[in-house]
C-alpha cells in the first residue's frame, strides 16, 4: 500500500523547510526517491545541504492532521509557479 511522505530540510538554526511531498511504498523507497531527486535535479538548491543541515522524511501516519496540513500549506506557499502557467501560456 502506498503512503505519503513529506521531505523536509532542517537547518542548524532550527528552521525547517518543506521541500516536497511524495508517495512511496515504505520509508526506504521514500529515501530512494530523495536520493533520485538529488541526483537528477542538481539545479534545485533545496536538495543540497549546507554545513549543519540534514533531511528529514515524515510519514503522514506519524503526524497529526494539523502538522501534516501545515507542512502542505508551507509547501504550497514555497512552490514556484512556472512562467507559462502564471500567464495562462501567454508571453
């Protein structure tokens, strides 16, 4: 059965950034997805780590509904809109 996982980047200053939400069969598969994204999307600064930073992967089943929703809300606010979508495909 597929489960949802939230990828977070945690900083040495205590700040947490929601990076993405993925669907995977288990935690190991979620970790593999993170490594795949890091390998295939080196242009994404949120997938690289600075000194003192680390990734955390949260299982939706182990979060309160409020905590999960707050993470999804942060993710939505942080998402970059593709220029074509922002203008309905008009230049």
